[in-house]
């Protein structure tokens, strides 16, 4: 099951970790090197970035559309 917190840890983020084992995140990330999971996480990150770009572009086009309809 997809969990944002787990994905952030696998990507190396220690944000929002309240336990005393923040340093272990680097160890976990190191385990992933040259694995299928690393490849999938990289693809996931690329698609997330693309999603953000598309959302921003869509927002801009919606504003342009709204202004055009008002004319």
C-alpha cells in the first residue's frame, strides 16, 4: 500500500520523523542502491514532478480561459 511517509523515508527525507532514529534513513536509502525499488522510486519521482508541472500549467490555462470568457 502506498504511504507518503514511507516514500519520503525511502527517498531520504527525515522530515516529520519524531523518533530518535533519523540517522537510520541514510542506511535504508543505501540499501536501495541498484535495486528494482530504486528504479521505481526514481520513476515515481519523475512522474510526481511532471504531475506538479502539469497542475501548474493547467491552473494558468484555466485563468486565461476565465479571463477570455469575461471579455
